C-alpha cells in the first residue's frame, strides 16, 4: 500500500495486481483477466484506465476522480435477440443512456398493474433514458458494453416498490418484483 504513480504501460494480468492509497495514472493501465485493483483514496487519471470484463476496480466512498474518465467494459452472456440483465458501473451522467446497452433496452416498473398481458406492460423501453446506478435493465443486441465515467463508490441506493398487500393471497406471484443491478 501507499501512494502509487504509474508511468508507461501497466497490465495487471502480466505485471501483477496492487493496492494503492491514492493512484496517479500516467500510463495506459489495463485491469484485465480476473484481476482486481483496489484504490482506497483518490485517482488522478492522466492517461487511459480500462477495466476489462471480468476484472474489478474497487474504490471507496469519498473517492474523487480527476483527469480522464475510467473505461469499464462488460460482456453480456448473449448477443442477438436474447436478453441479458445489466446495470451501469459508473455514476449517473447525461452521456450514459440506454442506447449504450443495445438495440432493445427495457426497465421494469412493478407499480404498473400486472394486467391481462402477463405483466408485459411493466417492461418500459428506455433507450433514451439516462442510466441510473443500481437500477437493472434488460438489454439485447449487444454483447460488449462500454461505460465511461466516474466509477460508482460507497453505498448506492435503490428505491424499490411493492404495490400489493403483503401475504393477502391475492396476486402474490406478481407483486414486489424489482430489477436491480450490482453497482
């Protein structure tokens, strides 16, 4: 541990993982494979920092990021017209919308009546909406996802809904479902 200054290219899977109190990145930093980079304090990103799918960047509440945004890549299970559930690993900003997730993107709204269509009206098209951390999305048509921004840190809250009456025996199977993401 301690403050770390990176210069040149640094790839965690070949050079090895590390933990930093604060990180100044003047390198092309790639966090790949199943590697994890832990930064306990602030990040000054003066070059490129890329977190590949399967890898992790762990930061903590109060972390500040200056310089360039962090690029976080995620691979979904499916391509084509099959759906995957995803969420954004970066803080909410206008530049990150549902369109970044694929050609078909939906959120789930439990507060809409279940209806005679087996709940399909609860799935809302959100291709133009700004993605919200901790909210889950169903997406299809894109296997590789790329997010750019400030990584989510600390506690990320989600306000779910429950519109039924708990344990009244009426419509129990369609009440209280919310789609949330691991921030």
